[in-house]
C-alpha cells in the first residue's frame, strides 16, 4: 500500500485509495510507494515574475499577464492564463501579443523579484542547510538526515514549505521529489502550478524512456541533432544502446549519456558556503556571438558585482569570466590582478580582455549565457575584512579617475535610484533590454 500525505493538513494517509483526507476533508492527497524514502527535491516558483505582479496587483488575478518587453521585446515570463494562448518565455513580444492581444504587459522589476527570492530562500534554509539556488525562482534541497530534526519525512516537510510560502509570501511553488537532481527537476514539472511530483527509483528508467533527449542535462540542440541523426530519437533509444555502444561512438560523452539515460545522476546539492566570491550572470533571450553584443551584456553584470562588493566593503583580486555555449558547454576563465578592486570599470576591462580572447579563438561560437565574478576577497586596499573567511586583499589597482567617476555615479544613484545615470556602454544592447535608453550618459 502506497503511503500518502494530505497536502492541506500534512497528516499521514494510510487508508487505501482514499481521495479525501479524513482529518481535514481536503482533496490534495499525495501517494507514492517510495514517499518516505526520498529526500532530494527541486522547488520551482510558479510563473515567478508574473505571480509576484499578480500578488501585488489583485486586479490582474484573472487576466493574462506578461512580464517583459523593452528594447528587445521578448517575454521574460507569463502567467498560466497567458500560456493557454500559446505565450511562452523568450517569445518575441509581437508574437505573444498576436496570440493574446488582451494580455497585460509589465516591465520587469528585478529588484522586487530578488527581494521575494530572498524570502523564499530563507524558508528553504530553515528546513535544511543543503540548499542550492539555481536562479531567483528555483532551487535544489537535500533533506537527507533531517527526519529527526523535523520529526517528519522530507515529503511532509516540503508540503509544509509550500504552504508557508503561499501563506506568508503570496505565491505558489511546484515541488519535485526524487533521489537525484535530474529526476527531481523533471518531477517538479509534472503537476504545475502548485504541484508536487514524485519519481522513485523503481520507476526511474521507465519514466525517462519516453522523454525527449533535451531533458537530459547538457544535451543541447547540437548534440541532440547529432544523436538524432545517428538514430537516437529519444532517451529510450539511448537506454537500448547501452554503455558500451555509446562509449565506443561518443567516448566520454557516450559513457555519460548511458548513465544519465537510466537515471544515474551523481550530482550533489552544492550550497553556497562562506563567500569566496561574488558573481552575477545572465542568460540571453537569443544566442549571441558578436563581441560587441557580449560586451554590452557584460557591463551591467560588472556593475552589479561592483555594487555588491561596495555594499559589503569588499574588494577582489581575481576576476572570473563565465560563458555557456549554445550546446551548454560551460567555459570559465580567470585572471589575477596585481591588486584588489571593487570598481565596475576594472572588473569589466579584465573580463572584456578574456572575452575578446575567447571570441577571437572561436569566432563562430554562439553563447547563451555570460557571467562575471570577483574572488580572493578582502577589505578594499587593506587586510582581510574577516580573516577566517577571506583572503587578504592587495593594494588597490583602481584608477583614481575611474574611482572618482564611479563614486559620483553611486552618489547620484543613492539619491535618485539606480536608473538615474549610466555610462555610455551601459546603453548598448544589454542595457537596452533593461530599459535604459533614456538615461543620462557618463563618458566611458
């Protein structure tokens, strides 16, 4: 008999196939043979940006709502009502409005969404220290070994988390529970919105068999096309081929495909430890290859990292560049400066140099993500701020003129808001997406 739980009152359900909770009368009963044995979860906030906007403006409750627009004119996210009309994330806005002309379009407010995300993550952290935030609206949680702390199996704790987020923050989440990251992620997509999906060990192979190749982490369009041309149309085809044949044909990639196709995912939940670095990244609405376009995306990220360094009174000596290719290959490059920095200008120039070298090395490569970060953190131009956490910072390498310009810009933004002023390079394609074309310009 499959163990069950009531998602409304969190009691254990042992009475056969009862569809209504005998304790509260609720009908949201979750059953699975392995419910008490699984502890790795993926939690995804449902239509996050749109849900936050609807929470803050109840008049939008029954209206199709799209968050996006701007100079690029793409959909950042949309509510489930809009999705019924065929609207999807990353869709050009003109096409979305053709499908759903009555939709309400709202410009993104990333500061607000980040604040809500921090509230959600705080609730996660109370349940387990093993929380890996993937983005503002999703995270992996490992609740293994927490049963004695919570006096309940992870499934019951997760149901309480979902209820608490709904009651205190005003948005819903969908949960996937399994024994590894791949299956937890897929399980969270089974019952959206406000869902709770479970995939156990016994069903993992069959569950994956009917799935398209693109559900496997790291299988991008290029690899999927190659596999399809070689006769592997879905995950079931990889399962039938077996490890020996796939390894012979694709080497290490084939051996990995054979493992992941049967649900063998050894990735662990990697929580953020004491700060070893500060970084920011963005995924593009469309893949980019031109250096100028990539630089335009890099600059606002450098500003974001610099702002966080200044707020925490830190400086970094190592600058890290992160790129993800169209085929989901992750590239990281780093350079160590002769001294420490907390300026966007210095971070950007170091990242720009590494970026230019990468584009020159492979001019035909297209990228879907870029990020920049600062590591080897310490107090600006002096000893480490917290010697047990951070490496001592070398003397500053920041140009005094650049430092003066950024200090003046920070003062203006502190008084009038972040959007009050921008550098000239901040008005390129990356910043244009963020709606900054009308800002006062500071020479680069």
